[in-house]
C-alpha cells in the first residue's frame, strides 16, 4: 500500500483505500492528515524506512519488540534537570504511567501531562521547546 501511495500520492489521497484508513485512525490524527503535504511526507518517510528490504523490515520489528519490554537502562544516571517529559493523558499507544515512572526515575525531570491529548501531543505544542529553552 505504501509503495502504491508514494507512486501517485495525490491519487492515493483521493482513493477509497485512503479514506478507510483515515477513518480507522484515532481522531487526533485527522487534523494532521488534513494537510496533504504532511501526509505525503509521512508516506515518503515510511517508504524510505523500508526501502532497503528485509534488513530494514527486521530492524523495525526489533524496534517494536524493544517497546514491548522494560529497558535495562538506569535512568537515574541522567544528569539532573535536563529532561522534560511530555505526555498526553489520552495516548492510546503508550500508557501515561510510563511518563510518571520515567519522571520519578530521572533526577529532577519535568513532567507535563496534557489533558485530552494523545500520542502526538508535541505537534500541538511546537513552540513549547523554544519557550523551555529560553526560560
């Protein structure tokens, strides 16, 4: 589907296949995909991720496996006060409990939970990193 989409992205974005896929996505994604340039960029990114065949597909599955198990990393070794953690409390992909657990483990981590926001909370707050860095 990705290869078909990137071959003629404009036609794909008018297809029933795309409309069904878009309807299946969480509502928070709809506003991002309303911008066709964003969607085309995401499609190209996905195609590039798998461009090198089996090795890149295998790497993607290995990454997914890493997400599913606890990390063997001592987060307390991160220098204090360097980390800002953002998380939407409505995230369907990653539990907000992970953000709380990581914030407790990282010295003086700043945790900001966004009410009613999901997995792509950062896209709604693109100016925030600049505000944080300038304060």
